[in-house]
């Protein structure tokens, strides 16, 4: 399992939201370039960037920053960027790929317009596109997808959302348990075990809740391909020794 550090951008600043709530924001003093350098030095191979302005309003105010992050000096080991937030059209994907982004994360559109997103997968290939589904568990424990920057609830289950792409070469799916996101409450292991059981060919990325090194080992045991961590890494809650087994260049 890979550990993928995450940075959320809002107005050019590095922030974290609590449970997807834009009113519950924590801003961090380190800028995105400093964090990229820190995570590269730790041995990370990927960096997950979320454009919160894009996710909420469809704005592209962070694109210049994303471009400078993607275009790293040739004499340094590249840290590949996986970027999402406000990707709502084919032109949005093209724009990010032209900036140097290695993989584009498609969220709300995958739930709302699966036929159209299927075309994007076919055009760019399974390594350049990651589908992202943000979920909350309903009263029966079914993960229900939320869209539009976590603000719009739907009746669509995670399982039906992924099954809509069953006939495609879908490789990467990022699933965030919103109620664990930024809460440092531990990941929803049952959710990811069930995701892996239902769709074993998908390379699942688990997001939300990581607080300590033991959480990484527990997630690895579920079979997911990657774990996304934002707040725990930003606040340096995990030791280098705990991180090393999950970083490819450590």
C-alpha cells in the first residue's frame, strides 16, 4: 500500500476542512511548495492535491499554483501530482493534464454523468483518471454519495456508483468517508474491506481518519492500494519510522 500525502488548496493557502465543512477550516503556515519538498524528502511518489475553490465554485484560481507544483526541476526526483476539485468537463481534464498533472480526479461528474465520464476514461486511459466518491453512511450503514463539494446528498450508493463503470477498464477509485475526514478518528476499515471485496480489480484509495501509524497498517490489511493522509501529515503526527514502509522512495 502506498501512502499519498494530501494538500487542500483554498485561495492559494494550504487548509484542512473538518468533515467537509467549509466553515470548519484550519489554515496551515507552510505553503504548498514547502510541503511538496517535505513529502518528496520523506520518499513519497505521489502528491494528492484538492482544489477546494474548484470543488465548491468551479473556480480555477489555484491553477497557476498547481502548474508551478507540477513543473518541478529536472534535477529533482519528480513527485507526481494527482489533482481534483471542480473537474466537471473534458476541457477541465485537458487543462490539468497540460499543466503537467499526472492523474486527474473526477468527483461529482462520475456520480451524475457516468456515461460522459466513461468517454473521458476511454480517451485518456485508466492511469490518467481517478474517480472519487465522497460518502456518508446512512441509517442502515450504506455509503451514500455526496456531490458538489460534499454539500449535496444523493440516494446513490457507492456500490451502484462504481458498478456504473463495471464494463470499463476502471483502475483507480478514491473513496472518502466524509465523517472521518480531518477528524483524526481512525479510518473506516469496514467500508474499505467491503469495497475491496465487491470490486477487487479496482485499486482503491482510502481517505479520511488517519491519525497514527497503526492506521496505515490496518488500512493495508484491507487490501486497498493507497491511503490518502492530509491532517496527520501536516501536523507531523506520524514518525518517519511509521511512514517509511508505505513510501516508495524512503
